[in-house]
């Protein structure tokens, strides 16, 4: 897998007519008027778009994200473990579909088997 920086360049064009002593003087007059907001280019002046890759880098596959949790099994003391952050990781940890509750003021969730009681799982006493 690679990562790319791609530059998008939109082109706006507008032709204005001015009277001046020379080519350079005409350009300077229009430049000053443009920077003074006398000429505004908008979507009506759009003439095209170009895409160009400016950088290319190899992307290193990083180790999957994990989180530190307390795993509480029935009739056992809680164990500090690391599990993955994906839904499948949480489902594997509880043995089925999950339900989460947030009973504390701290950013802590209790994640449990959604139908644990209904399917006869032992309670965490």
C-alpha cells in the first residue's frame, strides 16, 4: 500500500480590457486592480482542473490498535488484558453480541454479552 499527495489545481480565467502606455503597464494596472478586489474571479470563470501527484510514500502496516481492559470472568478476579478495538474483538471477548453501558462519570464502559442472561451464561458475581 502506498500513500500519495495529489495536488488539485483549478483554473479560473477572465480577460479584461484596459488602456495603458505599454504591455507591461497594462499588466501592472490589471494586477493592481485585481489585488484591490476590482476584478473577482468566480465559478463563471472556471476553465478546468488538473491533478498531479507530488509525493509518493510506502505505507507501513501498523500493528492493530488495542486497548487495556479489565476482563471479568465469572467467579474470578478481574484480569488486566489487551484486546483489539474492533467490534469483532469485543464480541470475541464476551462470546457473542455485545451491549455497552456507561454507569460512571469517567469515560469507562462496561461491555457485556447482550443476551448473556437469556442464553444461560453465568453471572459475574
